[in-house]
């Protein structure tokens, strides 16, 4: 199921599931896409307890007269931005909206920083004045756009391109200091596969301040590694950044910055290792047991710039544990302890996906990794990607089916581990970029192509 670096179609798989605990989902809600300034403590949902698992969902989906997104009774959505809309910088909203983060700007404004997973042949939505890399003399079209909203009405106050000249900006992650880490899923460059005409190497992480008012000066964070980047999550307690790689033979990385909060000053790149468990994918039997806790160590990696795109291979040769297509990440804190949840898209005996939980050790204790869930049926969930958490502590996952004809949903999973359907996308494209507003009332999500950013409201705590 692995793909080339640059392909016309970027659909992937993820399964998710239902072996959760209330404590784990409380941790999920404490950070992530909710806000760069505030955090929310998830509560057990009403209408069913974590012990009994009484919550069965919000009810049947109601057909959308507009033919875009079916939702349960009590929920509604509005399209706040779509491909082709005029932006304040003179361009138009580009296509392929992917990962996204939400930030509280203060003064009654919130910002969405939105990735566009564009390849060099795609339309940029207008000329790019400055950026990172060029192809045949023109800035390549990938990057980010920023939408500034009125926090009370969700009306668009301004939108503009905030990063240009990058390739396949897939997912990323918010930082505690108010920026978006946007990740290139494209380790290519001059003389490399799919690199015809490129003038610089790509495959980096870039940092986009949420408060930017236009195109930033792009700085590749080369010490964070050059690989097929997917998502990032920052531990607010330490400033360490955890990262996934969307490859069947990927590993889980972390970047230990020299100075927390100042990633451009460098640091150490490491890969996760479980002693005696070189492979967590469970493709050939259950090598990794469900909910068993495994102590982990971290292996230092040299030459993070990886001109041969071989970081994962060198990591595995040193003993790093293989991860099946790491995609969405979410960082949370529970009782002062940090936890990272990671989707492993093609993992499991059925290759429907896994969710790992990395618990950060305290007081000299090692970090631990557990197989949080392994999907056994497409009915539990059928290929997921980005993930976030609702105010009531339910995990929210966007589907991205790896099929010619798709039927993508937003799935929810309760603290008791019960999966249910929250929404169904009627368009033949993926869902991505799920993140909640700082007040927890609105779920923002992207339809990938034709790009549209939706704001969903409803009785999240019901």
C-alpha cells in the first residue's frame, strides 16, 4: 500500500477503533488543535458512562439537501472557505486542503492555518511572491493558507497565503507557542525521483506563526529530519516534537530541541525502539499485544538531512521498531503526564489500522508504548487519517479511503471504546484537518478536493 513520493492520487488507509479508556481520552482533550493558548479537560459524556459504554452515537444521519455532508439531527455545518474564493492577497484559495490547526489570536479572532498538499504541476491559486523552492524558475505551489475568523460569528475576516514554495504539505501540528508545523510529504529534489526541474531538496518541516499576516520567510527545519513527513505533536512540558512518517516501513520519530520552543536552533533527532520488538505492525500475527505496555528507548540518528531518503532504513538497522504508515498524531496531558496518540494506517492483522499510545515517563521512568487499538472490521472504521478530540472526550477521526470509489465518514469513538458515525461526506474525496475551536463549540474540517473548509456545530456533550 506504500506510494511513490509524488503521485496523482494520495489516498491512504487507516483503521481505528474502540479499546479506549476514559483516562486516555481525557488526556487527548488537553491539547492539540483546540487552541494555541488554552486547553480543555475532557469530561465523560452524558447519556452513557465510560464503565457501561452507554453512548451509541448521536442518531441516524440526515441527508444533506446540498449533497455535501450528512449529519445527525441537531448538527449543522457551513462552508467558510472553498477552492477559488478570492483571498485578500489577490490570489484564490488553492485546492487539496489537508491538515489544519486552530489558534486563539485574542481580540475576538481565531485563525485556521491550512495545508495544501499541492505538487509542482498543480495550480497555486495565483502567483507566489516568495517561497522556499522553485521548479523551472517558478515557486512550487504547495504551502499553507491562513483564514482569520470572527470568534463569535465564524465570519471570515481575511484569508491569505502564508507559506509558499513547498511540496505536498500533508499534515502537521500546533505548537504551544502559537505556530503551525507544516510538514512536506515529499523527500525529493534535483536529480532524485520525481524531482525533475526542482532547484532545492524538499521533505522538511516549516513553522508558520498563527499571527502571520502574509507570506512568511520560509526556513526549513533541517535538524528535524528529511523524510516522508506526515504529522507532528509537541509536548508542552518539554518542547519535544513527535513525528510520523507515512510509509509502510516507517518509524516513530522525536526531535529534542536544543532550546525548547526555538526549533530552528537545532537539536537531536531520534527514533523509537522497543527492545525485542522490531515490528509493531502485526502483519504476520500479533507480535504486539493489545493494551500491553512496552518500555521504549530512543535511538540517536545521524545525518538527519538524509540526502538518500534513508532515515527510516538507518533507524531500523539500529533497532528502531517499525510502524505501519504513521499518520495522525494528537498530544494530550492527563494529571500532568503527557501522552501521544498515533494512527498507524496500514497496521494490524487485517491491515485496517492501529492506534498507538505513547506515554511519556516521569521522575526517571521510561516512556512506554501500548497498542491502544487494532481494527478488526471496516465496520469499526474504514481508513482514517487526521484525528482530534471532541470536548466530551470522544476521539474524532477523518476517513480517507484508499479506493477508487470512496464513502468517507467522520467517525467517533467513545471513552468506553464504542465507534459510531458522526458524518458522511457525499463528495468523492477525503476528509482531513479536523480541529476544534478554542471554545470547543465548532469542529473545523476540510474536504480535500475540490477544497472546502467546513465548520460543524452541534451538541458535542450530549
